[in-house]
């Protein structure tokens, strides 16, 4: 037989698990802001210079970007997966089209604007790195 003390303890455990399960299913505001719209590139800079035009280093990122709630997405000409880091201050983008994942710092994320920064190896001199800044507006 279950005594009253065990029944109360069991009730508390079930309630805590229920609360935890409900909280875990809720998406953060940052997650919602990132995944709700389709983003359109506003500027693509490499080393402070426009790199989104024809022949530019970031030409293939030009266009729409969509971060789907299931972690998939498209980023210009690329398709792949994305994820936040634990505190949602970075985005990691993985695509078969690029040799390495791209880990970007989120400089700004609002309902209207997204600005991310990263550093990548210089394709012309791999010992060098290039600062990348990508800005997006809601389409």
C-alpha cells in the first residue's frame, strides 16, 4: 500500500516533470525571431568590402535565408542545418557545400534585422583570416 508520505512525494515528482516538459517545449523569443521570417541579404562584407556581388567571396550567400524550426534551412544557394549555441548568441551553419561549419556571432537579432559576424580562412592565403559580416532584413 502507498502511504500518504509516498503519495505526496510521487505527486510532487509528477508535477515537477510536467512543468519541466512544458517549459522545454516552449521556444525562446530569439528562436521565434530567427525562424519566423524569410530573411533577405542586405549586405555581405568580407574584410570590410562588398563580397556579395558577382565573383565575390560571399556571392553564393546572396538572396533569401530561412532558418526552419526543425534545424534545416537555406542560405542563398546553400542548404543545410543550423543550430544555436546554448545561450543563443551564436549560430552554427553546416552544409555539404562548404568544407567547414560556419560559426557566427549574432551581433543583432530583432523582428526586422539580423546581423552576424564570423572569421573564415582566406581562400587565397589560408594562413590569413577574413572577417565576414552578413546583414539581413525581413523579406
